[in-house]
DNA sequence: AATACACTCAACCGCCTGCAT
DNA sequence: TATGCAGGCGGTTGAGTGTAT
C-alpha cells in the first residue's frame, strides 16, 4: 500500500541554505529538471535536504524568473483588489503577478501593505480581513451616497462617490474598478457575508450559500446584480485543482440565488468586465432604483 | 558605543487533497 | 475500496538586520 517515505527527517539538513547548496540545486534542476519528483531530487543532486525544502527553495528563491525587489504601485493595487475579493489565497494572487511568489506576496501583505492600508481610509487594524476591508469600503460607499444625495441613489453616477483604494502616489482607483477587475476571479463560495436586515440605504454583499435559507430578495430592492447564469471557471481555479472551482451543491445554491434576482428584475445579464464599460454601468445604476451593486463573475 | 526594540523574510510546520498502490 | 505518500497550500516562527534611545 502507498508509497515509500519521503525522507528521513532525522538525517536531513535544516535552516538557511548555503551558496554551495543553492548552486548544487540550481545546477541540477537546470540540467535535469525536477523530474516531477521532489523527494528523490535531493539525493540525485547530492543534497542532504528534504525534497519539500528543495522545492520551496527553488520556487521561492532560485527560479530564474523570480522578480526580486520592491513591489510596484500596480502590484500593490492588484494585491489589494484580489485580497478583498478572494482573501488570503496567495497562490492564486501570485498567478496574477508574474515573477512574484505566494510567499513573497504573503510576506509583503503582512509586513507592509496591510500597514499602509491601515494608515489610510480609516481602516482599523482589526479590520484587515477580506470581509472587513470590503465591508469597510462598501460602508464608505453607502455613507457617501446618502450624504451627497438625500433622495436618490443616483449619486453613484458621480464616479467620485465610489469608495477608493489608496495608491502610494495619492491617487485613487474606485471600488467599481476594483469589482470589475475582480469579477473574473469571483467564485460564489468566496463571497462575503450576508446582511439579512438590509434596508435601502445599507450596502452589503450576499453569500449565495446563505441566501437560500434566510434571505428575502423581494424586500431588498436596493441591490442590483450583474452576472451570468453560468458560473465562471477561471484559469486559477483550474490550476488550483480541487481547492478552487465550484461544487455541484454550491452551484445549485448559486442558481437559486440567481433565479431570485431574475424573478424580481434585479439581475443584469452580463459580465461587466466583458459587456459594459464603467460609463454604461453607471448609467444602469442611475436609471435603476437600486443603490447597491453586486457583481457575480 | 551599547542596548532594546521593531521589522523583514526565508524557512518550517501542519493540514488538505489527489493519486499510486 | 482503503491506505498512505507527494505535492501544494496558508499560517507561523525566529534569525538576521535596521533603527531608536
């Protein structure tokens, strides 16, 4: 049954890699490749390391296409966007940043980016979870909407009313940009929490897994949903294997969720990134009676 | 100059899933 | 079908380095 053990953990070296070990590993992989078997690689390469350690060293440090150095403003923005929608799925985020590893991005987020965010937009240090961040920005949206226009949610037609993510240079990208960008990776199982008691002037994100049991679509006219009947399946999902994608039961719940919004004419059959530009979306929101927007990729 | 504290990031740990046996 | 390893993941740790006092 099963396979042979990976390595004798008592007889492998641990801790920081020496330049000699790096050279051995790099030379071996460049000459022979990984061979699809990390466990046997250290022995073949003449290293007293665990295969897992070799894999990590190669992927996070020695690979020739690794990008070292500071993150750019664009990279910052992408990380913000993805973290607020898919959470701490660093490997998925890394697929959107060529040359960056999941470990790099994770470290960067934990040590720098999160602090940068806390220092702006009044985000509290307790609020940097994906849910917390997105809720925070949506709350800003709600506040701006009600304060700048007491009678109508059409204040959304003013682009400046969308909540913003800070950029290092002081400019801002809008939440609308953010959601449009993120919708290609959105998956119903990742969506944020439900607020069942939503009134017109509240903003919220719906989790379709909860919708079926206790969410009354009809009484929540403040929501406009963009999306497609069929759930998307991103390349990241495929790469992520069973960790991504959407299961049969999840899809059933999602379709129930979609149907409810169809029934109440709150569903816009489109993928905003593909079918609508920002101006068109703004017009749709303005002409509808909805004050909140949800995009389902 | 010495010490304490803060920060960074490479590496490890434990868990989960898929696949070989 | 059951079992257990390999690969891959996110969370955490701690040594090394930088900065403040």
